[in-house]
C-alpha cells in the first residue's frame, strides 16, 4: 500500500504581500512631540553589483517624525524589494534614507547599516538627515536618580 502524501496548502492566486518600492505613510499621532521611532531590520539582502553574490546587512533606523510616519508593512516590502538588486553598500544605504525622507519628510532620520563580512571586510555605513532648523531636545540623564 502506497504512503499517503501529506496535505499541502495551495498557493494563493494573489500573494498576501510582495516586494515594492512604494513606501506608505500615515499621519503622525503626536506631531507636536519629538519622539523616536526605531526599526530593526536584521535580514536585509541584496546582490553585489560586481559579482552577483548575495550581501547581507542589519539595518537600524531611528526616525523623529514630523507630520507623517512610515507605515511598517510598506517598509518591510520596500526592504524586500532589494533582494535581487545589485547595490553598493554606500549607495543602497543613502538611497534608503533619501526614499524615506521623500516619503515622510521627518525631522530627523539616522540609518546604521552593518554589512556582514565579505572578502574579510565588514562594512558599517551610517547616514543621517536633519530637517532644516530642527534641533533635538537636550538629553535627560536619569542615572543619578534613585
């Protein structure tokens, strides 16, 4: 008697999500307040534009929004869209900042990209953008308070 095949889930006609270069935004719920939105993207992939080999990076993003915030799912799909693209580390990190700035016009954004070792070299790229005239509030040190 032949073994019965396990039941398999059918593939959807339209995938639930797909890579996209289109970033979406929504109104900042507290535009009068400076607060930091942090995203951690530990599984970024793209291709080396010279060899076609995969490059891997861990992105850390900090944003002080102004009137708009970036929508998380669109950010995920945006990062996913680089998977089969050739891109130099410095170019892709700067392009991501430029695209987020063009979408939400934040008061401040910093992206730190930790590009994993290739050819014995690990690359770190940090890119910042400040809205003209924006100054951060002074930090509050609570270390001495019991």
